[in-house]
């Protein structure tokens, strides 16, 4: 008995030629993914709030996070103009309101108001933070890169990289002077347009890294 997957057991395709399946599987394979709930300010009195599932922590010290914008959306334009943004944690209690902020609306529409959320002042950035979220990461833009394919051809997607310069943590998530991930009930993105997962203590397991 072997654990190896043979060639006949494997479905292979080249993305540039199409996947041949009912739905593109990439979003379901690279999953679940954390959600960057990004708030920005346009410098002219308008706030913006939108979720990004192409998002992750890129470095520890200094803490650097990044998210990718498919197309030149308001979030990207605001980050370019202001040089900052805030990433707000999506919890299960906020999932429906996060989803409401994913709607395609005119640039002047305030997604905070649309989703019934409170825009709170940040300490180090002009971009506001979601007051209802238990975690807010205030960020200054380090670099904005237009993505390209393996042939070097530019594609209409941009990677926004920011250094975390301020962190807000709800005190009830700190136990014995440590942050407890599962206590926040964070929500992550699955595949397809409707799939999400809640991270809970019942799925936790630990591994000790080798020296």
C-alpha cells in the first residue's frame, strides 16, 4: 500500500489552456485564505472599506502584510494617494457585514455606512479602522507592484505591500499576555463565491518544529 498519487490518479491541466472543470479549482485549492478587510481614505472626505482574499502576512520584523487588487479599485487608488491603509479582522459576528462591503458601488459610497459599521480614528494613519472589529492593523504603504505573468506581460492586478505601524487588540483576546487566535472566531475564505470557514478551537492541533 502506498500513499503516492500515480499519474492516472491525477487530473492535470495547464491554466493557460483552461481547466475543463465546472469551476476554476485554484481558489479552492489555495484555501482557506485569510481575509484582508481593508479600510482607506481618499483624502477628500470619503472612506472606503472592502474585503480582499488575496492577502497574507509577508514578514515578521518589521511586520509586513500584502493584498492584491484585481483591477484598479477604490482601495488601490486610495492607498496610492494617501500612502496608508488599515486591515481589520473579520470575525464570524462580522461576516455578513464584511460581505455587504464587497458590493460594487460608486466611489462616493461609504461602505462603513452601507454595512452599519463605525469608522473610528486611527493613531498613525489617516485611514479609519472598523470600530466593531477586535483587531486593527494600521499600515503604511511600502510598495505597490503591478503583477505580471511568467512571460513578463503585465496583468491588471496590483500587489499592495504595507508595514504594520500600529496594532489594536481587544483586551478580551489576550490571555496570560498572549493573543489567542481562536478566541476571536476569525473567518477565512474558501473556494467559490459563497464558501467561508470559521476558525475554532475544535480544529486546533500542534506540531513542534524540528531544530
